[in-house]
C-alpha cells in the first residue's frame, strides 16, 4: 500500500469568502466540486501545498460528518516579514489571535491570525 499526494481540508461556512481570502495569500484555484451546479469544495495550491476548502453544510449532507469547530491544527506560512504579513492578513479579513513576537532566542518571529471561519494560521519568519 502506498499513500501519496497529501493535502489538508478545512471546513468553512462560506466557500467563496474563504476562496477569496486564500487567493489573496497567493493560492491558485485548481479544482471545484459542484453538487447540482453549486460549488461545495475548492482545491487551491501554493508552492506545492494543496489546500481543500469545503462547506460544513455539504460535508454533513453528503458524508454525514459534522466537522464542528476544531482548533487542533493550523496552517503555517513562512514569510520574510511576520509583522507585514500579519497586517496584510488583518486588512484582508483575518482576526488577530497573537501579536507577532520573537522566540527561540530571537531566532524566529511568529504571530497567529484566524481565517474568516476561525481556522488558525501561524505566520513565521527567521530573524536575521
């Protein structure tokens, strides 16, 4: 048995709001699943990383799964400037979870935001 082509899926309330949010981060739409002509799942890619976003409603209706709220995972983006990236995200619909701060003996700087559906996103950079 071989496992391959992993991706992460997140469950959202508003598929189009989430798609537009992640496209602002540089993701490109590669696939859309529709049910009765209505989009219920998008797949987007950034730098080889595939992100799936699916409506909570369709996940329950089609698969019988109620995703609920789960903050047991996060999406991490490495960037050149954590503070600027956090400001960009806040200006584009994210909510602040943790202000940028230095850690690991000032080697890294990180901050956290939530996407429009409350999924946590870590923004991190190396300190020079």
